[in-house]
C-alpha cells in the first residue's frame, strides 16, 4: 500500500503561507544545520501539490526561465499538480496537471511513486482532501517560531485527536518537528 505523507512547515499560529500565499516568513528563520530533509526526500517516489503551492514555487524559483531549479529541489520525481485551471509547465519537467478528486488520480500517483512514498507538498486543503479520501497516512510538521495574523491554514479540516497519534517530537534548530500517524476512527 502506498504511504502518503503531508510534510510541511507551519507557523505557531497554524499557517503554511501568509495572506498573500507567500512563504517568505519561512526563509527568515535560521534553518537547522543538521536537517533530516535529505533523508526524507530519499524515500519519496512521487509528489503532489495544489495549484497555489505550484504557482508559488514556479514564481519563486523562476521556473519559466530556470526549469533546472526544479531538479535541484525535487530531482526528477513525478509530480502531480491538482488544479482547476491551466498552469504553465516547463518542457522537460516530470509534472502532470490533474483535475478532480484525489481518488480519481490516486492509482496513477501510487504507480508513479513505485516503492517510495507520496509527499503531499501542499497546500493544506489538498492534504485535507487526501485525509477525506482515507489516503493520508502521516503528517510531519516543522513548526517555526513565527506567528501570522492570517493565511493558509495547515489543515483546514476538523480532525479529532483520535485520528492523530503523535509518534515523535523534537527540536531541530529553531523548529519543532512533530510527526503524527493518521488513524481513521471506526464509525
């Protein structure tokens, strides 16, 4: 069975992006020197992200002019962007735009991941859609020492404590890393 992980950074106030859908707040925080992200990425076979997340990465990295920057971050892992609109995709990148519910595309996402896990890069609503479909297995939060008044919530769903089991929490530089196993309560 394909393992799906929502791994994201969040503020103390529970936002993954500010009101302008920017992640600039994240890059002013000192990044940990001994960061486990590389190890995490080694286990990833495919990525999924929402349109807003993709648009931010596209603009922030200047992918229209520098598609090679995608490879520096994500290598050539298959990426599925869930969207309701047309988005630019630079030639040579393994990015597929998809429309519709998670279950309509999960078979293709799982096949693309092979033996690796699927990383839900963002946003929070897409992670919530994976949860709603019973497909989300793990949540990894990097909690930054930043607060925002508003923005995109980390998970805009009501998910009760019986569905989230804390498996680890530790400091990593200025961040608190919290990992949760997602359990689906029996109805």
